[in-house]
C-alpha cells in the first residue's frame, strides 16, 4: 500500500520535472539561436566591409573600426582615403541595409501572424504603393529646400497616408475585419500604383531616378539617413516584440484570444501601426525591396518553429543578414555598375517562393 502511494505521488512529480526540463531546453535553444545569429551578423558585416571596387585587408578594416572607439589608441598607418571608404561610404550603407532588412523581416512576420496568411508581406496594405507615389511626386517637384531628405519625407508621408486610408475604409465600427483590410489594401494599392506608373511615363528626365527608387538601392545611404531611420525602426520592433505572446495566442482564433484576456482589436491596431511605421521608415530611404518580408519569416519558421517570441527576433537578424549580403552582391557582381538590390532579392526570393508553393502542394495532395 505504501509502495502504491509512493508511485502515485512520483508520477505527477516526474511529469512536472520533464515539462520543466523541456521548457528550460527551449529557452536555452532560443537564447543560443539568437546569440549565434547575432554573432554571425556582426562577423559578416565586418567581412563585407573589405569587399568592393577597392578591396581592403581585414586587418586594416579592424583597426579603422577600433580607432573610432573611445579610450582606444591606434597608430593610423592607413591612407585617409581608406578610412573614408570604410567609415564614410561602406559602413553607413551596411548599417542601412541591416536596419531595413530587420524592419522588413519583422514586419513580414507580424503581418503573416496577424492575417494568419503565409502570403502576407509588409506591403500588403499599401505601404509600398503609397511610398512609391510620394517619392515619384517628389522627383517631379522643384521644391528641394530639404535637400536629400525631400524625397524620403514625401515617401514616408505617402506610406502613412495610404495605410490610413486603407484603415478607414476597412474599419467597421469598433472592429477591424482582416479580410476587409486586405481587400481594401489591394484595391487602394492598385490605384496608387497606376498613378505612379502614369507619373513615371510623363517624368521624362526624372524617369531614371524614379525607376531606380522603385527597385530599391542603398547607393545613396549616409549617416544622416541611418540616424533618422534607426530610431523609428528600433522603437517599432521593440513594440512588436512586446506583443509576441498575444500574437501567439491570436493564432488560435480571435474569439478564443478574447476569452483568454487579449484585447484583440487594440492588439491588432498596435501591431499594424508598429509594422507600418518600421516598413515606411525603411522604404522611404531605400525604395521598395521585395520578397524579404515573405521569405525571411518562412525560412525562420521552417527552422525554429512558429513561436513569435523567437520568430520575430530571428526574422530581424536574418532579414538584416540577407539585405547586407544582397547589397554586397549588388555592388560587386557587375562593377562599376550597381545592380538594384531589389532585383537581387527577387532572384533569391522567387525560386524560394516557388519551392515553398511546390512543397505545400505536395503536402495537400
């Protein structure tokens, strides 16, 4: 009798211990994955600083970077032009590619979670189309009193206005139906792109600048743009990460999430606003870069699973890594001509997307 009681008491304890160990292993796996991806991102970012029309030894790059740290004294035995290439041209370009890739990766994962649709991307509800129209208008206007920030400002405002219109059209009372939001985004996005196409046709001398912006480029990136875009993107990503757990709950069903204490409508609004903000901040400076917001969340989900607590930070890191590598390829494949980075991501993303669709088709049949 004593033995029976002992076994009955031990069973639940063993189950609780196994669950505790499983949760601990999952937390460790998440932590190691994020740390490993972060280290890989930093290493690759430093390595690509050596690559370009002028190849620079890794040791020189390392010394130049260390020389800008406080309390570090290094004998500057490199040419002044080398330091300018590293810190004035390549480093801000790499940082811009990194923060834009992180923004698009997180926004894509958020949209796919919100809409429960694997085809959703950061441009689904008109961000890219509004930004494209604003930038196109900026190329035609002579009011360049804001200098290099005139076109990004109009692109940013265009993105926000477009999403605001989509939101107002889709909202029904105090609710925001996801299907209506998607349909409104597709319709208004198509209208805005038709206007942009017409502006492109009548732009004459400015057509090259408009087309280059539409396919994405980092050639104009500088420290001022990095300083402007980084705070918006950082704040937006932090807000989205805070809502990672409610986003997990919302994958079940909105009604179930509501019953579990999640304010679904408020959560959707906050996540949509944050995702729109980081997407607009990214595309207003570098143009519309496709496929990053689709392929990165899919790739991360295939490897690490659908939990947004790890999906979102890894999507940020993987998106940054992808765009840094894509930008490096864009400026080194056909020197001295640069291939627009949007074309590079399309060449990478389209085959991945087709393979993914093929796998899903096999799974269905």
